């Protein structure tokens, strides 16, 4: 939590930032009424469909569906991370990020700097041990690795000793506590402290700045586990880091493509043959964070996994985690290797050109893989088979962002199931996306669902209306999809009344609300301010009535006899309903 940037600072930053100025410095814009227009930088087009609203401080492309705030634009256009974007904007407007002057955070920064230093010393120690150990060098030679590639990836070796690293680093006045925090030593139930990595080839893991943040180790003999990774530490989080990314950054940018494999040796073997745009997950599935990290650097990701059951399971998890990031212009593919092959063995057999030929000819595009996988073991000649396919596809397609890819997949599914496109679209909306994991909500009918959407749209177009809501505590009880996000936004507005739409939406960037809120904010409303206010208050009134009906139904559906308190509450609800109706 120490490195967390306060949301209030981001609010203030967006209040100072001019989205028109920021985008116009990169994409030429022309004034069109109250808004600005230009050709979208995220897809090819001749007729401008990219709109920037100075009032909402928000952009939207009606061609590809790209949308967001000034922060989102810089992240996508300049390939920046969230923190990098905040730092750039803060510098532009001469603002100091609060966490950088916090004493607690300064202490945390110093602690992290110490960890980087300790890990660097450990890395140098392991590299020295590799140079000194013939058996370790011979193992790498037998695996076909050159000295140059070993140096590029800074490979090392941990001796078959319980305290080689421990003694080396404590002699440099590094405490055992710090070594344990860095993930370099462990202890047993008797309190004995020992090196975590023993008799292993060491693969240092770097962050994007080239700093060593962790290690992976491959046993030299036949022991178990075959591979061992550092535990999570203050500087290492498996779900956010990719092995080999630092070395691959230049190639990924140049080729506009990244290749994801399963293991350290796969990365290094491919890199040695000249395939340098390759990375691997760190003992975990490919996460949504990994996907976003790569898509900020390139437009295409190819997952190259073994063709066995485990490899196919890993590929399917990668597909599921890729769906929310499949904005128009982004592509993903899947290459399954022949039985008994992994990328290391396969590239040695085929060579650089042969391996690339397989990537081009045999990799399945994500849409094709998705539909093929779902259709396995389904008889599509039967009506119930087509219904099953549509049911299986529904939650997956609902995870795709709005855009051309989603529309084309819907069209293809309609063809396969012999449904009309509108009927299929209605089916997809029949079970709306869960907006938050914080509470379970009932599946509303489309009319109720559209009421929440309408209320949010009106509120995001005129945020000050949130101050007009006086019955929020009661509305929170309404079990309706989207009610949680509506009440949260109203809370935010009541606490900070002058927020723009973009600042409100930015509060939800790291949640599943974000894309839906962007879509609603980009909806045009052809109403004057007073008409918007009237419509909004009417919508709130209708939601209040629904909350009354919900509570009434709960009371009257009880199996036990109603108490006097229940009867009094029912009378109160009926009276409240009459007041609202008139």
C-alpha cells in the first residue's frame, strides 16, 4: 500500500490536465461543435470518428470503440504503465506525487533499494560460481547454450551447499532478516537457516528496468522440485512479471509481436537462434496483468505451448485471461507443438526459419481457437447442440470489450447456431456481466438493467446531479446489477462535488467497471441540463420504488406469520410508495 497514489491526487491531476491539449499534441484535432474530432490513432481510418470531449475530459472512437481519460490515452498511445503516466502528467503540471514525500514511503523506497542491492550481489555470486563449476558449465554446453547467451541472460549456479550464499552475503554485513525478505534463504522448524537455492542452474529474473528482482533455479541432477522460484517479496510479484521481458523489449517493439512460452530454457533456446521477442510466465498461468503488460508493448501475442493436456489447459487459461484485453487492433494466436516437443527441442530441430514458418502457418487465431475448443464434443447438427455452444460462448464473449472483434465473433456464432444476430445479441445480454465481485446480484430483466445504465449515463454526463440523491442508503439495498457501482459513484461525488466524468471513471481503472463506464460516458445525450436533471431524478425515483417493492416482497414471502412489526413496516412502505408515485 505504500506505493499507492492517493485517488484525490489523481482527481486533482485530471482537473489540471487538458485532454484536448494532450491528445492534440500527438493526434491533430479539429473543433466540431462543442467537441473535437480527428482520425483515430488506434486503427486505420480515412473519415474521422475519434471524438474528444473537453467537458467530460474524455475521448471515444466510434470506429473501433477505443475510449478513456487523458491517463488512458497516454498509457495506450505512448505505451506507458499507469505509474509512468501519472509521473509524466505530474511533471508536466509541476505537481509532486504525495507518496514520494511520505516518510513511510521513503522508508519503503529505501528498503526496496536495499533489496535490489542484495539481489544484485546474489546474482554476481551465482555468476561467479558458474564460472568456477565445470559440471554446471558442461550442463549448459550439453543443452546447446553458448557463453554469449549465458552472459546475456546472466545465468549462474548455486553450489550444493546449505550456506554458500548465506556466508558470502553475511560477510558483506547483510543481515539474515534481509536475506530472508529477499527470498534468498529459508529456515526449518528447528530454526536452522539455509540457502534456498542449492545445486541449481540459476536464472535471474529482471524487471523492465533491468534490475534483478528474483531467481529461478533448475536442479542439476534428478532431485525435486525440478524448478524452483523465489517466493513473492516486496519487489517480486509473479503475476506481474515475465521472464526474459527485459532482454526481449527491443525485439518486441521492433517486431510488434511477442511470443509467450512456458519455461526459462525455452526462452533462452529461442533467443539463441535469433528469436528474441520471447518471454515466459513465472511458475504461474499467464495472467491478465501479463497480457496487458505485453499489449502495451506490441499488438500481437502468440502463445506457444506443448500439445499435451497441461499445455492445452495453460493455453485455454491464457485465452480466458486475454479476452478483456482484445481491443480492436490487438491479436492473439496459439501454437501447439507436436507430442514430445517443447520450444527448446522444436527450434533445435527446425532452426530459426523453420520455427517461424510454423508460427505463421500453424498458429490458431484466438477467435478460431475459442470456437473450435467450445465446439469439441458438441453435435452441431442438433438444435440442443447449437444451444449448448451458445451457452458456453456467452460468458466468454461478454468478457470481450466492445468493438469489431466482438461483433465479428457474434456474427460467426450466429452463423454456426443458425440464429439471427439480434436474437443472439439478446441472449448474450440475458445474463449481464457481474460488475463487481463484492456482492452477488440477481439477474435483472433487460428493462431494469437498462434503467441502471440510463441512470449512470445521465450521471456521468452531469456528475453534479449525484448531490441531489437523498435516499442513497436505502437504494444500496436494491439487489440489482450495477447498483453497487451507481451508489459508489454517488458517494464519490458527494465527497468531491466538482469532479469531472473522467476523474470519476479513473477511480475504477483497476476494476471490471471501467470499460462499461467508459461506454456509458461516451453515449451522447441530446438534452439540455434541466431535462437531464429531470430524467435523472425520475430514474432515481423509479429505483426507489423498485427497492420498496423488493422489501415488500421479502416481507410478504416469509413462511412464518407476520409480526406486528412486519405489518407496520408494510404499511410504512405502502405509504412511501404512494408519496413517490405522486
